[in-house]
C-alpha cells in the first residue's frame, strides 16, 4: 500500500504559497493530505485547491502538535525563524523559502537539477535558494563541471513579484504621489539599484545572497563572484546577464549543446530571427530560459549569457515542490 503523507503549506495565501498550490495541482499527488496556513488575517478564508474548498488556518505554536511529515514555508523570514524549529521538533521536515537558514552549515541549499545529493544531509530543514540564484546556477553547473568557472559577474533585472504582493501593489500604484508599500522610490518608470537592505560594504543583501548562495550550491566556497541586483518595472520573471570566465577553452557550439542537454534549461538563442529569452514568455513556466550565448572577447575564455525564469515558479514554488518530491521518493 502507498504511504500517505501530511503536508503543511505555510503562507498559502501569498504569491509563492498560491504558486506552490498551482504546482502541486499539476503534480496531482494522490498520496498527500494538505493543510493550509497563513496569518490571522486569512484565518477562515477558503482557497479552491484540487477541486475542493480548503479552509486556511491561522499558524500558531500549536499548529504542528498534530504530526506533519513535511511543511513548505512561504511566509517570510520572521515566520520561518519562529515556527520552522517548532515544526522540526515535532518530526516534520521543513522546506523553507526564506533566507534565514540558507547559509547555516547543517542546512542544505538545494536546486534539484544541480545538487540533489545535498538534500539528504539535512537536520530537518532544507532551504530553497534565492530566486535569482536558482535560475543562475542551472546553466552555471554544467559549465563548471566541463570548463571550471574562474569568475562570475551577475547583473540582474528583477520583477516586482519578487518582493511579494506589496511589490506588485507598488507597480500598480504608478503615480508617484501615492504612498508606496514596499520600495523606497516609485518602481513605475524606474529601475531601482537596490534589492533588500544595504550592508556595511555597500552591497545589498540580495547581492550578498547571490554571491554566497552560488558558492554554497556549486560547492566552490572561494569562487570570485560579484553582483549588481536591480528591481525593474516588470510584473513577473527575473532576467539576468551572467558574465562567466572559464578556466578551459571552449567552443560556442559545444556550450550551446551542453546547455541544451542540461536538465531544466531551454536554450532560446537565434539572433538572426531575434530569438532570445523574454520575461513575458518565461511567465508561468517551470524551466530556465538561456540565450544571447556569446563570447566575451575582452578576456580569455569569457562567456556571456542572458538567463530568464519565472521567479515564483522555478525561483520558488517549483523548486520547493521538486525537493518535496525527492524527499518522498526516498
Ligand atoms: N516572491 C518571490 O518571487 C519569492 C521567490 C523566492 C522566495 N521568496 C520568499 O518566499 C516567502 C514568501 O514570499 P511571497 O512573495 O509569497 O510573499 P507575500 O506574497 O507577501 O505572502 C506572504 C505570505 O505569508 C503569510 N504570513 C505573513 N505573516 C504570517 C504569520 N505571522 N503567520 C503565518 N503566515 C503569515 C501571508 O499570509 P496573509 O495572507 O494571511 O497575510 C502570506 O500568505 C518570503 O520568505 C520570500 O522571501 C519569494
């Protein structure tokens, strides 16, 4: 008989939480019972999921008293920091979308196409990486395996949905006179070179996350990386320019074939026909789209890529559900 599992979705009413539900609906696991949690503001609300009305429950310290096998946390850092340890103490394995545990030594940071073996080194919590990091490491992993990466320069163009519901409301606000809920300046008609807070070294926390999370996922703790992360007035899907310096010489055609044959990637690259990845085309998809694949002639063995993915799907929900699937397979 097939084992039945009980899974809690924390933050089920938010952008990531609702996308998790969509991805789970597509998977249609027959052997999972779900419970949906959010803040007290949503307690009692109904969410249509798997052709049923699910009642959202308020998350509190007793929510894990009845046993859950797995919980996907999508409710921000404070909620993860407070409630994930409680869940783990009750025997639940947590897949966490927040950044709080990502760099902890005993917490694996996993992209299933890249470092699936790390999932099983967990002590109860597995972190989902930052959305902009997830889409970057998919093409970087095969390049690192074949040509060994020497240095990475990231420049990101990140959608407002990456900042949650309030980010979308700020873009919809449009007129600069209205009160902004998320960003320090109007995002409408602007590019903001600030994502998350500034650190003492003048980098933002988002840039720091991309640098340290890439190193952890690729198991390259000293890899030289720099990043500039920019919020742009796009509703959904992050775009990234990735400049990579490789140790070994490469042939451009071989790189394209390598990326085409790598899991989770769709190569979308035909300059003559004006074909390259676009946020509007990546929207709603689970794959990472890679194009503008070309040599950087300013250095030896330099490569430029343009990488686009749906930050709510592969950047958050899809990746979390893939981790859940791997845990269940075990
Ligand atoms: N957006 C992205 O592209 C993205 C990508 C990767 C990772 N993440 C991470 O995923 C998490 C969720 O992001 P989001 O964009 O989905 O945010 P969001 O749209 O603002 O949703 C936040 C969710 O958290 C719930 N929540 C807030 N306080 C709570 C509490 N005290 N107890 C229980 N639930 C509570 C909210 O419930 P109510 O509806 O009741 O307020 C809502 O369901 C964050 O950690 C974020 O950093 C986001």
